[in-house]
């Protein structure tokens, strides 16, 4: 961590849980933008650089990015207690809300408009996930694999998953391992003196 | 959504173990493992229909909170509250333990060749998984022209413009309630 220090810090694990609960409840269709606003701009618990660093780590590690960020942020301030507080703050109340929605839906799904609304929302949700993938495609220009090779990995993975229905471990074990090794080799070639 | 097939203890053990494995593979978010969950729960075991699978994700996205909550909804479909707790624990515990263990270690080695090769190498796979997830979730919509238009339209709008997803989800709900989908 270099540069500025954050202006404030959470006073207690309880304050941490409340803050993460609050930002989760504002996040429809993605919590990350809200987290950036709340933690950096409104509360001043993180600088922008620190937020970026946490996000990068959260993306490398398996698990939901925002959950990983909450765990690391909580752990940094209050140890294991802080990590658990942040995780529960982020997930407990939203889980209850979504399950209540499902239960309500179960009761009213005989009604044509309700079933129709859900079908419409499902179609949009699918479109949103597809768009997320499309938005990330250009960032592969900076891939250590090279732009064309990275696109090749995308195409190959798509064929394996959608056409051949390979299980994920098989895809990661073949294309994933190959891609990481290729990146490792390219990064090594990059630093050699010319 | 209809009551799903009753699962025995062996099924539950298999499901939780599978989700724990997926937890460790969910680089780029839990949603990137959705195609594998779909393959496992819908294609291989038939515990839940493809339409119910897609609607679970739609319901989760229509509620506030992290996207990973769709896993709780899938668990709920299979076994109520206990099912939700089981699948959430399965998808969150292994990755959380790993995150806490590695956070300290990786903070010092973020710029190392190994970490960069790992992230850079897996980035295209993450993108492919997002695209596949979008495609698989739209499967129930493929047969219906209105739903297909909604899927393609929302993908295009969200891709090209910075509009809050909330508006698109609401538009989809209205279009569906009016019987257009």
C-alpha cells in the first residue's frame, strides 16, 4: 500500500456489518459500483488506489469479487471477526429478501402476468450477463497472451462449453492450464533484454 | 416454480461437494460457474428444469444484493431454507477460506510473473464463461420471438450504454406482465 491513507476507518465490527448491509441493499444487478461509492467516496474507509488493489485481488481469487473484497477489508480491520461481520452484513438480509421474493412468487406464479414478468426478467438477466462478457472483451487487448491468442482462447472455451458441453474442471484443466502456461512463457520472454 | 424432485441424503452430499468444488473454481465470480451448475443440476441429474434454473437467476438479480444469492435460490428450490443454507455454505466457504489465507501472501507478490500469468491466462476464460452463461440462461427464450428480442435488446443496450440494470430488469418485467414475452 503506497501513497495516501484513508480518511476514516470503521469504528467496530458492528459498524462494518451495517455498512456492508447498507451497500448490499442498494445493489440491484451488481454491488461493486455501490461499494466503490460507499467505501471510497462517502465513508472514506479506502482510498481509490486501495479499492483498486482489493478489487484486483478479489478477482484473482475464486469466489464472488465483492465477497472476497468484504472478507479482506474486514480481516484487515478486525481480524476474523471483521471478515465474518462484513460477510454476514453483505449476505444475511439480502438472502432473506430474495427468499421471501421466491416464496411470494411460488404463491402467485399461477397468475399469467406474474409468470410473464418473470420470463421477461429472465430474458433481460441473460442479456445483462452476455453484455458483461462483451464489455470485458476489449480489456483482453492488454492480455499477456496477445490479443489474437486471447480471442482464440475465448473462442475455444465457448466451443467446449456450449457445443461439446464439457464440465468446467475439464475446461480449466486443459484450456485454462494451457493459457496460464502460455502467459507465463510470454511474460518471461518479455523481460529478457533485447 | 414447481416443487423439485425430492433429494436423498446421498444427493445432498453430492450437491454440496460439487458446489464446494465449484467454489474453488469460481474465478471471476460465482456466476461463471452457472454453466457447470446447469450441466450438473439440469442436464445430468434433472433435479430442476431449465426454465426454473433461469428464473432462479432472474429472481436473484431482481432483488438487491450480491449476484451470488442466485445460489441460495437454487438451494431453496431443492430443499427450502436448509437447501439454501447448504448451497450457500458450499459455494462460499472454500473460496472464503482460500481468500483469507492467500490475501496476505498475494499482497506482496501481486506484480510477480506467477500471479500475472495466472490472472492474465485465466482472463479470456472468464470472459468466455460470462458469454456462455448469458447464452445458457437465454435457452428458454430461444423458442419465443418476443423473449429473444428482449434478450438481444437488453444485451445490446447494456453493452453499448451505461444504463442501470435496474431499468432493464423493470422493462423486462413490464413487457412480460403485458404478455409480450
